């Protein structure tokens, strides 16, 4: 039986004050891998065992914080299902075109009661984890820092919501 619906956390986009300092932190100390940059100056990172092209997007800004958090769904049909379900519940849903984040398909974005923005998306470019399918090593050579294997959770903090 295939897994259906919302599959897992897929990405977080955060604002940083100093891109070079942030890259030193996330690449050298945390151990994420830079996969690409876009023409808006955003830098895309992933953990070593992730197969999608990115799980963290850094954007230099005047104030630090979370832009949004994205969750992967199993299909475009599921994305449409949740867009309708949210709209039917009176939640404002913003459609974000494919390619707005480099390598990511169409997304829907909405706000949760604490004020954070969440996204759902169904597709993202596949890049693999750099290991062969036959007799792979346990992990690749040259990992840095803590080298987490994947992005799997995020904590939201907000005012108390009745």
C-alpha cells in the first residue's frame, strides 16, 4: 500500500543576516551540502542522504526568521485536494508557480494561526544522495560537521492561539 497525502517535511526557507557567515555555519559546522544558487541570491542546501535537490533555502535579509516551511505531498491531485479543502475552510491559499524556488514544482502557501506560512508541493528535482545503488558505502566520503542525514522536523514558536 502506497503512502498517500502529506508525506514529510520537505523544506524550510529562512532569512539570514550575513550569507557568508550562514554558509559557514550550515555547510562547515552543520554539514549540509550546497546544491545551487538562484538569480535572487538564495542558496539551496540539502543533507547528504536526501534525494531531492534541497531542503533548506537561505535568503539574506535585514531581519532573521522563517519565510516558510514546506511539506511534500504524494501527487498533484493531492495538492489540489488540500488547496480546495483549505479554501473551503476559509483559509487564504496562495499559488506559487513552479520554478519560483529553483527545482521545485507548483506550491500552495497558507498561514497557520500562529502566523507562520506553510507550503505544500508535489514535485522537486531529484538529485540522489551521491551513493551507488549497488553495494553503497554507509555514507559518502568527505562529510563535514554534524552531517545530518535528512531534514525531518521543524519547531514553530508563536503566541498562544485560542
